[in-house]
C-alpha cells in the first residue's frame, strides 16, 4: 500500500511539474507572439435587433502557436494577464483593430476587449489617445469592453481612468453583464454606454422563465438609464424573436455571424493590405 501511495505522490508531482513547465513555456512563447506575427484578429458582427443593420464588430484575439495550433483566448489571456504579456498584446490588438477599421468605407464601430491589467496600467489613457491619433480613427467608432472584475480591484482608480478614456470620445461597454455579484453597484458608479448581457442568459432563455424574467428586468434597467442593451451568444431564431419581443436593442452571436477574419465579414477590402 505504501509503494502505491508513493507512486501516486510521485506521479502527482511529476504531472504538476509538467503542467507548471507547460505554463511557463506557454508564457515565454506569449511574449514572442507579437514579434513573431502569431496573433490574428477575428471580428464578430453586432446588429440592431429591430432593423437588422450592422452596428459594429467585436474584435476577438486568436493565437496561432507554431506547435500547439490555435490556442483559444480563454486559455492564453488569463496567462498573459498573470505574466504581464497582456500589455504588449493588448496594445497590438488595439492598434491593429483601429488601423483596420480606419481603412473601412463604412463608419461601423469596433469593440475591443480591455483587460483589467491594461486598465490598471497608468499609461492606458495616453496609449488609447496615441493610437487614435496615429491611425486617424474617429474616437466615436471605438468602444472598449470591460468586465465588472476590472472595476472591483481598485474601484476609484478604475473609474477615474474610464472617465478619462470616455473624455477622448471613446465609448465603454460593460461586458458579461449579469454574471458578477455587484452588477447594480457597477452600473450605479459609472455612466456606461452599453450593457452586454452575458451569453449564459441566451442559452437558458427558451426554457427558463427565470432567465427570461431577468433579461426583461435588465432591459428595463438599461432603458430607464438610457443605455442600449446588447444580447450576446444569440444562436437561434427563437432567441432572436424573444429578444425582439422583449425590446432588446442589439444582438451578437453565431446566428448573426461567427467571428472571422475581416475580409470575410466586411467583404473585399477597399485598399490593398
Ligand atoms: P467575450 O468578450 O465574452 O467574447 C465573446 C465570446 O463568445 C467569444 O469567444 C466569441 O467567439 C463567443 N461567441 C460569439 N457568439 C457566440 C454564440 O453564439 N455562442 C457561443 N457559445 N459563443 C459565442 P472567444 O473569441 O473564444 O473569446 C473568449 C474570451 O476571451 C472573450 O470573451 C474575452 O473575454 C477574451 N478575449 C478575446 N479577445 C480578447 C482581447 O483582444 N483582449 C482581451 N483582454 N480579452 C480577449
Ligand atoms: Ca467582450
Ligand atoms: Ca461577453
Ligand atoms: Ca468574457
């Protein structure tokens, strides 16, 4: 029994070691991902529920790792936040997305995800400003998506930074709304420009009267604050019909368009790359 126990411990330690080594290796690779041109942006359309017109595109990061293939953002973004690589990566995302959108014929918006680590970094306001100047993108066309966890960490400072970003003419959306425990508190403390209803509500809306009641309440809340509400993760026509009936403003999800490289979502580019 003792031998088995020792073996178990050894095996456990070895696999922990490997997991840790794997993470370290991945973190190292992350620092080089920008320079080595391994990052790519995908864009997912956001549409008006009532008119179906395109409002903008959410920018979603992809990492094409030479050995591991496509690493999904949920696997590498937390790691990039831990090791600090999110700063150069986030800067690259912002610059690329603004440059891309500035070249479109349309005036559609781009919605870029901003990590709490980026927001906590003192330079974020001047960075956003510099990139807008450099790319010539109209600030009104840039929306930054932040989650509530972004604000919880150092609330006063985060709110001041968001205020400075808004003063540039950029809009701020609150992402994954309804999943945090302090949603109402967050809404009360900052004038957000959009509420993004977390996609977990969509997966439940057809079967759960509770989910539907909460969606209805969030829509009422958004509308009394005069803030549009966007539903994420819309996959079926039935879900879209419910959103329409409930008066939801905007929608995003596989039904309306999957995230894809820009050429396939907007069509032929106006300029040669
Ligand atoms: P998110 O900001 O909530 O982004 C929406 C996620 O939902 C995306 O996953 C998108 O592909 C997925 N999605 C879109 N429509 C549907 C649908 O109809 N059904 C379902 N089930 N999913 C749908 P993705 O691209 O894997 O990104 C995951 C998360 O990684 C994002 O969640 C965001 O938190 C983070 N992320 C992605 N790009 C960036 C970035 O450039 N910077 C930062 N800081 N985070 C990013
Ligand atoms: Ca988002
Ligand atoms: Ca979201
Ligand atoms: Ca998320």
